[in-house]
C-alpha cells in the first residue's frame, strides 16, 4: 500500500488533551465498557456542553416563525397557506394562500 510522505509527518493543530482526558476518565470509571459505549457516553457529554442557548424574545416583532399549512375543504379542494406567527405574543401576523402553481 503506497502512502504519501505527508501522512508520516502530519502534526495536528488541534489540542485534544481535554478530550483524551475525558475518554480516560470514562474508561477508568467504567472498566467493562467498550469503545462503542465510551463513544456514546462521550457524545452525550459533548452535545450537552455544546447546546446553543437561544436568547429570550422580549418584545413584539423581534422573532417570527413561518410555516406552511395544508388542508382539504369539504368539497375535496386542497388549500395551502403560509402562516407567519410572532413568537412573543404567539399571534398569527399574516396568512397568505399559496397558489396551486407555486406548489410544484
């Protein structure tokens, strides 16, 4: 198998000492755990630490949400609408009907 010379001389710029230390801590406390279990535990620890905290909405018109809503009318006709909701007051700002040609 031929490998490039750069593979042998590669030096990572990332500092993985904290990650390596955490892997060792998990392995020492859970002696019977294998690589897959340690990976799951490590992933839980990392995702819990890196979750984004969303800033709280404190006023009207600060944050809106959009969603498409579809339904069938009593006569079988399909209707589709775009709804815009203000997240602070949880009130629908506007509802726009989407034309059939815009569906496709």
